[in-house]
């Protein structure tokens, strides 16, 4: 089951009820049709152009149109996530050569002109009648590729039906092949769609109807969410719209929105007056993210999805993105946090299937531990969910994306990878590369994943061919600094040579240069490191890590340090929500089950911010989880082993979760004096 899960290729459209596992045969079918168009120069020559950015020379206009419409067929202002978030690039890979691809843990929001289905028709205005008719037919054929793709089906069917009616009527076809574009666009706004079709493609009706559609869909989603999650603090629609307006940075209700709201405008104006004085948009966004996550945990994923999609559409309208103004900052809602909650739900669903299959083997393992060959009772209720560790051994960047938080660090790593790939391509073409030293400084508190990122980077660089081995040698002062004269340089050189072909990770590097100790042997270790970094600049990457303040002092201790370490990655302390999410992730990886009540206890025992200088962040959460598993074992030891089911062995209860009273020996040893 785990292997099947890793091979899933998901297109997750936020407004849809659930993610779509994109069938390989469907992808192959669409790609085959695009290649057929590309191999038919006689038919498509009037529509060919070499002017499409990021496309190979000779790409047919039909392929370009496919690239444009694929995401927009999923919805008006669609939000896409998953391995196939960039569905356009996946379909047109034989013709499209983008510099950046989107997928995995990221998401993308698409916005296009309201008349986007007519782009080929508009582009053929300068053609003769045959070419314009061909553009009309190809528009229909391209959109028809998606009528059997669930996230695109409703909109694709509405548009293909409209194009079929145009092509079936001689006079309407003649108008499309001879009239000006304004007349054609007016026809599509007023006449082309019939019955339910305007609901499927509301943007074709124009800016006011599509704004009304966006507001109405948010009003409906908010009302249903209030009913599904009754809460005294839940906003009504006027309050919600007021908060969206203030979060977007507007001073008041836009006239276009007021015109649509009519008498309800007074409610919004009153809510704005009541809220404006003490409104904190960041607190509201955080509370909203928790509300959506709660909806997901309580089985209301589809409703939460529709609400988030509608809120995103309205925020895009309010921010003026459709008029080429900047995207709203911060994004409403927090889609990164919401997709993380949805991904956890998807992983849990996969785990439910896997746990059913593994029940017999787990029960047998317990009997083996107890030396008992009898049978254990089965528990037919799978209860809470869990997931074992995913194998990321071949995809370190996917493992990077799976980590909780660290958004700025992830972005920095992706940029470093892009820089390396670009330089490698320059070398292939005989162009000069723009290499910088790859040594780095990591700053942050304990338990913020500095060592984890160092290990991931070593694997990434090995895959790219930058490092020969891709291993990590982790050292601290005791590994580099001797206790007598003449021992430090050989110790440091030996550790550096051990790291050749990989990464030398120097934790708490500032301890090499203690304050007010001018004759300390650590200075010799630093000097030795600098010399060997210069002698082996392409054979080893050195990463020095530690607290922000202390690392600043370290970098200022030697004039050669700053120039040798051009990259600095700052690891932020995790907030409470992220620490709870880390507990969930680690619990699933250990095959444990938990409920919301367990997470509530975890949240309660996390120290409130601001936390102490020595707070362990992810290390603290690891200790909480291991203590909980130990407490669970103590609780179960009083029962008859034959009575224990798989659920008993895997499920954590709130009583198991307590503040950690012990820590690992390795954690104790990491508590250096003065830190």
C-alpha cells in the first residue's frame, strides 16, 4: 500500500470535493493528441507561431491554448495543489520548457481575462475565413479534451456545447469568421450560453456578474460553515466581508461590491465601523486557519474547501488583481496552512486502508514480543488514523516540502538548487558559470531542523553531481579542538578530510571562539578550516550553525569568515500550531493513533511564547511524543496481553500525554554550558 501511495499523482483543485488521482492513461491520451497536432503542419500552419515564451519553436497554437485553458477549466480563479498543480506543464511537456515547475506541497492560483475561452478566436482575427473557422473548431476540440476529467468536466461540457451550437449554425459560424472581435465577445456574454451553462462559466457574462457570483458563493459557504461548526465567535457574512476588506488593505467597501449588495451594504458598513478600531489581521488569519483545520478534522473537508476557494476569489476581486494591481498580502485565507491540513487528511485516509491490511501482522508481532502464540482479539473499529514514514530516499526535495514550517529556508534551498542547475547548463553550453562558494551559516534555536536541512542539502547536492558522496560529518568543538599544543590542527584536518565529498556540519560553531579567551585553541581550528576550505573549495561544503547572536560574534571573530560563507539561512522558532503539527507528523510516522483531545493536551503543555532561550522546539515535541508512548506502554502493561487489539497498541489517549520529565542522553549532551 505504501508503494501505491508514493506513486499517486494528484491534482487537488481547492473548489472540488476531493483531490483527483490523475490517470496515466488520460495524460497519455491528451499528450498523444497534442503530438498529433504538432505532426500535422499542413492543417495547422495558419495557426503556428514561434512567439510563445517557454515553448519550443514550431509549437502549434492549439498546444499553447491547451496550456492556457487546462487550469482555468477547473474553476474561475482556480487554486491548484498537488503533484500536478502545474497540470498545463504536465500535459504540454513535449513542447513546453518552463524555467520553473510547480507541484508537491506548493499551490498556484490562476487568473485570466474573463473571455479566456476565446483566446484562439481573438488571435485569428487577422486570418482569412478558413483560418478563423479553424481557430473556432480547434477551440472546441482543445476544450473537449477535458470533458472526461472530473475537475474540469462541468465547465468543459458547458463550453463544448456552446462551441458545438456555434459550429452547427451557419449564420453564427459566419459571424465568428467575419465579424470584429467585440461583436463576437458580446455574443458570448449574452447569447452563447443557455440554461445552466452561465452558472458553470460565470466569468463569460462579464465583471459584474462574476463578482456577484463570487460574493454569493462566499455568502452561501459561510452560512453552511456556520451551521456545520456552530461557534459563538463565528462571523456572519457582513462581519466576514468587513474583515476581508480590512485584511486586503482597503479603507472601505468598494462601490462595485456595494452596488451588488444593495440594502445589505448598511450591515457591512456597520460591521466595518465596529471592527476597524481593534482589528488585527494576522490574529484573524491565524484563527481562520485553525477554524478551517477544525472543519477538516470534523469531516467537513468539502465545505471547508468551497469556503476557502470562495474567500480567495473575493479577496482577489477586492485587491484589484483583475485590474493588474498587486496580489493581496497576506493571502486570505492562509492556503499554505489549509493545504497542509488537507494533506494530513489525505495521508490519514491512505493510512486507514494500510492499517486494515496490517492488523494481522501487528497482532502477531505483539504476541511474539509477549512469547504468546495465542490469538489476540480483533478490533473492527479502526478509530483514529495514522501513517507510517514515507520513503523519501530518492527525493530529498519532496522530503524538504514535507517538513513543517521553514518556508523561508525551503525557498532558499529551492533557489540554491535552481542556481546550481542553471550553472550546470551553462557549463554544458560552454558558457561561463556564476559560481559562488557553497558554504553556509545556519542560525536558529535548538530543534529548528538545522541538522535535518544540512542532511537534505547533502543528498540534493549529490543528486545534482556537486558532491561525490553526499554524506554529512557532524562535529562540535570537542571534535576539532585539542587539549594541548599541536593537537588542534591535526584533529580539524582529519575531520575535514572525513567530510570530503560531502558536508561538514559544525554545530554551535561559536564555541570555537569563546569570548574573552584570546589564546584559545579554537582559533587554530578556525584557521585550519579556512585553509582547507580554500584548498578543497569544490570537494566539501562547510555549514556552521548556532544561535543568532553568538553566530554573529563568531563571524566577526575572523576577517576571512564572512567572505567564505556567502549564504545565511535563518531558522525561525516554531509557533504553537506548527509544534502541534510536528507532533501529528511524528506520531503518524511511528504508526500511532491520536484524537483531537490528544492534540489539545499537546497544545496545553507547549510553553507559551515568548519561550526560553533553551527551548527545544522540535526536540521538545519529540520528547513529548516518546514520553507519551512510554506512558501508553505503562498503562497497557496492567492488562492481559491477549485482550490487547491493534487499536489498543497504537492509540494514544489524553492521559498518556504529559510534560516530558526526561530527555534522551543525546539531548542532555547537547545542552552546552552557557547556551
